[in-house]
C-alpha cells in the first residue's frame, strides 16, 4: 500500500515538532537534531520536517511504496508523465537507505517516489544541483542530492 510523503522545511524545529505532535496526536517516529518524521496511518502519510537552511515551506512531495512491485508501478507512471524523470537509484537520504526517482510537475513542484530499505546514521549530502532554468543550492532530499550507496 502506498503512502503519501510530504517534506516541509521549517525555521524552528522544536516549535514545529511540538506543533505537529499535537496536530497528529503522535510523537515523531524518527527524531534527529535537524529532522523529524511521523509515519502516520490516519491519514496514511510519511510527514517529515527539517531545519537545514532551505527556504521554509513545502520542500517536496512524494509517494512512498512498500515493495519493488509498487515501485516499478509508480516508476512506470513517472515515465508516462509529461516531464523528464530523474532515476536516482539507491541513495542514503533523510536518515534512510532508499531507492528513488524524481520528477517536477508543471508548476515546478518536485515529487519523489521511493522505497525505503533501512535506516542510516547520516542525513545525506547537500550538493548543488541544476534546476530546469538555473543552478540553485539544494538541501537533501531533492533530486541528485543524496549520496549514492556503494
């Protein structure tokens, strides 16, 4: 079963953790100095926040899958969508080991689709990446930001 993913950049992580913990009536399932994540079943969402220097607001949206069959199903949807998909493959990102691909919708909102295979002790790296119209500084997790697993 697929799960919606929302990642929001925040200016005050502690205040945001308090706010979202009350809103969701649950404590984060992952808590780091710069990151928190709630894996909720009602609504079924992977909701993450981070304080890593990016502009505040929605950083990206996504679809998390539970197995390789679902991943291939969503990947095939990306290939049919009207826009180039970036097949990132195996990565270490957001304190997790994952396989993922990215696409931008017509408004420029980034969407990822991913399968998580395990936890990581590191967030991932934050390199500069090329945007469709210019070069911008990006924070993990965004296309090409996460360190490929070897």
